[in-house]
C-alpha cells in the first residue's frame, strides 16, 4: 500500500490523502483499505470528512 498527500498542502490543518494498492484479489485490497480507514478514525484529533474508493 502506498499513501500520499495529494492536495491542500498549503492549507493549515487540512489535507487530502490518497492510498493505492495493487493485488490480483479485490477482497485483499478491500481489507487493507478498511484497516487504513480504521487507523485514521482511531485518531480522535483527526476529522475525516469523506472516504471514497475507485477501482481500476
């Protein structure tokens, strides 16, 4: 999995993160992305506004 800051670099206390995974099994990717989502939500000081998935 790769995670990168994609937008809002100049905005204080805001960011847009993107994560990318490669696998031949979609369920593995879904599991990993859900784990990442849970890790983010565990941080009480982070407000997650939206999460979306795109499959290629």
